[in-house]
């Protein structure tokens, strides 16, 4: 069921973050400040790569009511966080469970035009993600930091990714 990163859209930007989790959260906050209602964010990375930490920052950037309450929704499937723009935080770690929910009308719920949808392990449900998804791939590095790859089908779809971070390493 798991896809290969080669199945994802092309890399548009790549950053390196140090091992400090606060920097991952700060990057999430910067991303959240740019997202618009109706945007979908697909997070990719192994266990411990920083996906939930990034979403906690995303919640701060979106001015979600209680960003500190963001936790992995693995066994809850989707958690709705209220705020100026609602954040719908989903998890596809158990893809068959989420696919069943999405097949039973959950696609309309998760990908609402007035909310931001963020799906951890989104590569496991690649075919169900919207075509305009912004993909964020987090890759742990040997030094304890992480590489962060931004992927999207259309280079002009998220022009602000060029302004994120201070240490580009390619892309």
C-alpha cells in the first residue's frame, strides 16, 4: 500500500533543519501562515521524522484555538481543531481504516473548501489526495536533524515555499 517517494510530485524546495524540534515547529508555523482554506497538506516520513511536531507548528501559524493540543491522530483518524480556519488533521498510518472512512463520505468531510486538511502518512493514500496537495517529506538525517522536501505538481501553486527557511540544500 505504501507508495515510493518517486510516486510523489517533483521536489520544489529542500531545507535542512537541525535536531531542535522547535525549528520543525517554527517551520510548520511559517507554512500555516501561508495556507488558504481548501488547501491540502500531505506529510510523508518515517516514525519519529517530525510530522506531528510540524502539524503543531502549522496549528500555531493557522491561529488554531489550542495548538498545544495537536497530537498524532493515528487511532482517531481525523481530529478537527477549531480556529479562524479549521484544521482537519488526519492520519493514514492505518490506511485501510482511513480509506474506509473516506469511502463512506469522509472525502467530502476531510477536503472541505473552508478548512485546511493535513494528512500524516498521506503517501499511503496517494490516490485519494487532491491533485493540488502540497507534499512535505521529512527525512531524518544522521546528525539528528532532518531534511524537509516540499513537493507539488504545479511550481506556481505555492510560490511562498521559496521564502521558507534559511538553509536551502537543493531542490
